C-alpha cells in the first residue's frame, strides 16, 4: 500500500511540474509574440526621434 501511495505522489508531482513547465513556456511564447509585435510596430511607425 505504501508503494502505491508513493507512486501516486510521484505521478501527481510529475503532473504539477509538467503543468508549471507548460505555463512557463506559454508565458515565454506570449512574451516573445508581444515583443516581436512591438518591434514590428516600431519599425513601421515613423521615427520621431531624429527631428
């Protein structure tokens, strides 16, 4: 019974870690998309810094 409990705990921990990794990867993906969008907008917008 103790082995089954340990296996269940290990599986739960693995699921938690996979969920955390997925959330982290989604955050990185969203951040990269946001940053690239900002860079594209900045390259299209007129450059007012050299007036």
